[in-house]
């Protein structure tokens, strides 16, 4: 038998899962192999440590304290549940109001008349723009732009 197979059999031996012939093979191998004896000793120490850890018991009030902490946390979160939807609705209403105000300002209302008289009379009176614009009663934005660019 090779050493790898014997290590697997040694693991089964330490767990108590070997038959009589396998147990005899393992015991005869342990007499000659120090590496496998060390492996078996480590296996036994590990099992003992697991059994010791399994004997650990929590205080009887531990679970009650955990449940009380969870309930206190949940109780603190409940009052905030109603605030979030109302805050969201308030922000949405304010956004709609701002958009409507901008729309009314941009698209609604009357266009103010622009008095370009001071721009036209401040310099030379012989420009083409001055001659054209002085005879109009209302000025459009395009007229003003033409006057400013040609002045």
C-alpha cells in the first residue's frame, strides 16, 4: 500500500471507521512511520479541541438581550417611516412649482419694448441703422441687434 492511501486510512482510523483488517494495517504502519504517528497525534488534539469548544455555553440572558436590542432599533426606525414619503412629495411639489414659474416667465407674459433711442443718438447720426430705426415706432430684438452691430 502506498503512503497516500495509508494517510486516508489513518484518518478513517482516527474517526473509528475502519474494519479489523484495515485497523491492523494502520497499526503496523504506525510502528514504522513517525510522520503518520505525528499526523494521528495532531488529529486527536484537533478532535479534543473541537469537543472542548462544543462545551461552551452562552449566558441564559444572552438571547433576550439580543432580542431587546433588535426591538429597540426597530422602534427607533418606525417614526422615520412616515417622513420619507412626505419629504419626497414636498420636494416633488417644489420642483413642479419651479418648473412652472420658469415656463410662465419664459413663455408667458408680454415682451417689453426696448428703448434704443439713447443708443442711436449717442454717436454719429448719419449711420444707416440710425436712419432706418429712427422712423420705426416699435423695435424688435433683431432691429436693435442690427443697430448695435452697425454702429
